[in-house]
C-alpha cells in the first residue's frame, strides 16, 4: 500500500513549531508494517492545499491529512477536501450534537464558530474524536482513501490508533493480528547489529516477520514486527525469532519492550 502523510499549517511549514505529529504517525505506521512513501507539508493556502490533495489522490492508495480541522478562518481541510472530491459541504447534525454534548459536559458555552467543525464533505465518514471538537473524517479523493485528523497531538494519536490504523490494515488485506517486539541493546553499532541478525527474518518462511532498527545513542533498538491470523499464530512465529535475537545479541541486550536502560539500572540497585 502506498501511503502519504500531508501535514498542514503555516506554523509547521515555517518551522515555528516542530512537526512531531509526522514522526509519531510514521513510526506508528511502521510499527504495524505500514511504510510511508511520501511526506508533504503545506501551508494554509487554498490553491496549494487543493493541488496537494489532488496530487496525493493520484499517486497514493491512502493519505493521512493532519491539521486544519479547527473553528478558525485558516482551518481549511474540510473545504478543500470537498473541492478536491467535487462534493458539497454539508452540516453533520451528528457531529454538531456531539460537540454540543462535549461543551455541556464541561459546563462551557459553545462558540458559534465551532459550528464550522461540523461542516463536512457530503461523502465523508466520521472518525470519532471523543476528547476534542475536531471531527476526523475519511473519504475518497481520486483513487486514494483520505483520513483527516486533528492537529492536537493527543487527539491525533488516539484517532490514529483507534480509527485509522485498523482501517488501513483492513484496506491493505493485512492479517488481523500484528505485534511489535523490541530489544534495547548497548555497546554495538547499528551496522554491527544488522550484520549479527542477518537471516533472522527467514525463521518465519512466509515473510510475515520484519526486522527494523532505530539508533538513539548510545543504544540500538531492534524491532521485530510479526503478522499473523490471530494471537496464537503470532506467538508461534515470534518465539523462534525472539530466541534467535537473544542468542545472537547475548548480553548486549539490556532491556526489552517498554523497559529502559535507566529502569533496569534502578532495578539492579
């Protein structure tokens, strides 16, 4: 599957804020075996956004758009998505009701301009955002399925994990179960670890195990992503790979999964 991420906003384009949303999305997708082919950053300009959406709709299979779902005049994602798809913007009574309840629970009055966040392209599928007012949505533009997400990091992260990744995996015909196993090693360079682990993926003959590395000095994170029909299938495939990684890296492995070097040192004290 060819995936593109489009990040919007003048503040991102000009470097006034660091685009941590892109790195988070790309890493999360990589963790489940979905690689990003293109990353695009676009400012708050209608013509530029339209061109970016149309181009992505021609070359990608799936596109994640981040930002531009707020209530202000420079939040343009819904408007430009509708133009790119050739459909009208319509008021989503469902999302308007959801927003009104959101404000009522917090004893706040909803501003009139928040109604803009309930204006969606006519063909949009709502992606729930239980912790904010920005309505995520999915729709087709060109040959690609587009997923529009909030710029607020915590809202994006929840929507990505709960709403978008499952849809992407289903769209790509991926197995229903995926697991990421991580090994944290110290004292070996990335190229050395790569050489030591040559052929480990072949312990799973159907190609459903993938090895990856991430260097964050002075440690190397070795990632094993395994796909399977169910959790039992995952366990069967992951066991020999994990055992072989431990065997080859030996005492250079200091921690696994969410454990850290610092945490292991504290446990040893």
